[in-house]
C-alpha cells in the first residue's frame, strides 16, 4: 500500500405540471388525511427521531425533511448481516438494484439510468468511476462496513445542493465520527456459492478510533476482500458472423483499502480534520486468465467546522486521484493508465433566523471544482483528454409558515466553462396534519452536463449491443462536441406517517427529461463494419410511478417491513421511430417484504422476499414500427417474466462483543428468463463474525 500511495501522490496535483398524477395521488391520499384528522385529538408517541442532513443541509428529522428520504442506521446494517451496501439498499422505496449486461449490480431511482445516481461520502463526491468507460464496481465499496455510521438515501433530484448527476437520487454514506475512548471492530466474512452465476468470496475489515492527546483524536479503517472470478459462463451471445461471446454474471475483484482521519478541536465550536485514503482494486479475468485491470485510488483532504454566531460554517478541500491500467493480451503488458483527477473546494453556512415571527433555517454555500481526464486506452490509437472547471453558488431556506406548514425554497447557480451558466430551482412543502401524519409535495429541476469522454470528437468505443438501442448490436459509439446538458422537471407528492408501532410512506413522482443524452445511429452496419452511433441529445424521456414503504412492529420482538416501487411510465423516443422505448432496465413492480424477529436476547432471525416484475415499458417485437421502414430490435435487458429472490439470515451474539452472522441469499436460485442479458447472484451461503472492542 505505501507504493500505491507514493505513486499516486507523485501523479496527483417555465415548470411543467403533470396534473393527472398529482390529482390521482391527491384522490388516493385524501381519505387517509381525513381519517387522520378524525382521531380523538390525542398525540401519538413517535418512534425515536433520526436526524438527517442530506435532504436540506440542515439537521432535521426524517419526517420533517423536505425530500423523500430513507435512513439505514448502524444497528440495522449490523443486524442484517449484509456483506456490502447493495445488500442493504434493496429495501429502499423507489430504488432499483438489478444487474446489467456487464455483470455489475447498479443502483437507480424512479426508472432513471443508474448514471443519474450520485454517491457521496460525508457529503463529498466520489469520482473514481470516471476512470472507466464501463464495468466499474467501486462506488458503494469505497468505505468498509465497519466504518459506516449510517446511510442517507434521498430519492429524487437534489441538484440544488449537490449539482450535476443528482437527477435520480443521492446515496450519502456517513462515516463514524472519532471517539474520545479507544474502540473499534473487526469483521470477517465468507460467501460460498453453488452456481455459476455467483462466485465464492472472503473479506476482513476493521475500524478503530480513539484519542491521541488533548483535543486530538484519530480513526483508521481498512479492508481486504476478494470475489473470485466466475469459472464458466452462464451462456453465450451470438455476434456478427455467428461468433459466440461468453456471458459472465459477475467480475472477480480483489480490493485493498486503507484510510485514516485526524481530528483536532483547539477550542469549543471549532474543529479541524485531515483525512487520507488509498485503495487498489484488481479485476480478475475469467477462467484463470491474467488480471484485467488494476485501479488505484488516492484521496486526501482537510475539513473545518466552525461555529459562528448561531450558525455553523462547514468547509473542505479535497483531491481525488484515480488511475486504471488494463492488461493488453496481445502485447502481454499493461497499457498506459487512464487517469482521472478532481479537486474540490466547498464551503457552506447553515443557521436560523426569524422572518415574520417564524423560524427560517437556511443554507448558503459555494463550490469550485476542477476535473481532468487522460484516457489513452478506450479509443484505439487516440488519446482522449480534457478538463472542466466548474463553480457554483447555492442557497436554500426552510420557513415555518404556520404551525403546520413549512416551505422550502432553493436556488443554485452553476457556471461550467463549456456550457456557461445554469440555474436550478427547487420548491418543497411539508404539511403536518398532526398525529404523526405529514404531507410532502415538491417541484425541482435538475441537470446533467455531458462528461469529458462523450464531448471528445475522437472518442470511440465498441459495444456488444447495450449502447446500440433500439437496434441490434454490436455497434461503435463516438463522441460529440456539440452535446448539450440534460435537464429535467421533476414533481412528487406523498404522505409520511410515523407512529408508535407503525410507520409508512407513499409518494407519486413524475420526471420529464429534456435533451436526454443517448446515442443516435448515423451509419448502418455493413459486411465489414459495425453500425456507427454518435452521442446526441434526444427530444425527451419520461418516467412516472409510485413508491411506498411500511414498517410495523407486530409485537416488541417482531417487525414486518415492506417497500416497493411501481413504474407507470418509462419511455424515450428515438428519431423517427413511432415506438417508445424504456429509459432503463427497470421492473414495472419491485417489491420487498420481510420479517425481523428477536427470538431472544442473543438471537435475531430475518427473511425477505424480493418480487422483481416485468420490464417497465416492455416493448413487444411485433409492435415495433419505424418511420424509415427499418426493423428495430427489442431493447437489450428486457424481462417479460417476474421472478422472486428469497433471502434468510440469522445473527447470534456469541458474547457481549462478538456476533455471528449466517444467511443464504437467493435461497431458491431464481433468475430472470434465459433470454435476458443479465443475471442475479445465484444461491450464496454467508458466514461472518464481527468483534467489537
């Protein structure tokens, strides 16, 4: 790891409305709201209040937050026996987790592409995935589970606070704060697979924190893990000339991560921090071949928290450097690395004042960022490089208009050196009916700037077909310097109830995307050349649906949890085609329900069933029509038959400081139909032990 750190250190340096869906949900929730008001007037005792910051920048409870938000706490993570964050996130309403044709499980929200999900660690962007044109596996594994305090998941666009890429939603991984007494944990984990759609795995991770002296503390974390490469393909795809390409359900990967953070509190109301983390991911080849990729990451930064008057000023300066080397099977040597660096300086001030005799919580902030890409590998014979400088000013305020109504308004001004100025507004309202029932409704805009690869006219990448929709692959995709940013108008309205034994939420959403970034065919395939596609802006894309969740304590020891998403619309239009195609590989229904039972003091049992339905916006081949008389294909990844994933787990406290976790994922080894070009993890037996001290 020291060699890794040194190597990288040297290198580093007018809103539209959707009346139908709004009125429809109003009709749905009005009777429930009326029922809440017809109670006897007693105040329901609420569950423990969880404080979150991702939804507004100001600490607030989940119910009061001006957004649809889910918080997964440390106890819930530990009790689940989850091996990684993907296991934990399956239960979040509005979130979809399925495998693409590159074998990797990706997180998407509300029917939008997984590329529209922003991952943060302690509110800071993670950008290592930009060293990959595809196949990246790392965002959700950047922090070991032992170092995580909680996960805040915000569904819906958060561009006002977080800028570009936060169109679908935000996953904010909050790490544990330094402790004033020495403590920590060590976790070992094993996965034993019995099918070719899943491989064996093993890992060990640790976290430790404590004081170094007066006003000075530290924390450190590390992880070693390995997921074996699959030994055989689960199937084959037929390409041009009848050539068969093997299909694998996952990529094998070895991971090494080491990080540390120092915190200095010179006086009350002032805190300084310094953090550094280095990691190396090695991507393993199928059938015992040479390693395919080596991905090295180094991030370091300084932070400051300063109480000024009644408010708090939070600032950070962070640099992240990543490199990705791929193995050249012809030369039997490593290719030159793809490098991607980002440097970010951000500062935000949060405080409270009074307007019209009512409380106003507000956030004011600014950010400057520089991104730099050097990619000598993705396009044969060409060096793809470039940089982008961006700056932003933003403000958001939450005003308690009445005892029951709070209104949140926000505005972000972005300047991009290639795309000029862009303004992103947000308006949100919370209405408290009392007795634990809250109505939420909001409108926001979001935008996504084209990335540095797609803007480069020399960029060229081959695709087996997933990037060639709606035509059959393979194809070649090239860049376009004339791309425009993708923008969207987004609406949501719903209810949230928090009671003594029951909590639930239901939200309807509608997303209308303009200038959707995709790829347009500009040359048909010939006998010697594949079809040529160019990145372009499509007219529109639309998604709409309902997400819901419910948690009910059947008794003091038994909890029933259900969450789900219904996608009513998922479509985009392509050129002259009369047929609308689905925005992403997203099921129409995705529902998870399960029980957690505290059998006795030392033993917790749990089980859940995940129903994954037919593809949203499924296209039947007979219905395909085109304006120019050509035949389009059914988009890759469509699933026309529902299937179920059943998971069971048990956690047993061996001692006061040691917990044993066992479980079986995908108990019945269910998969989508064989014609679909992705696979779920097959049956997997899990065994892990966590020791705390």
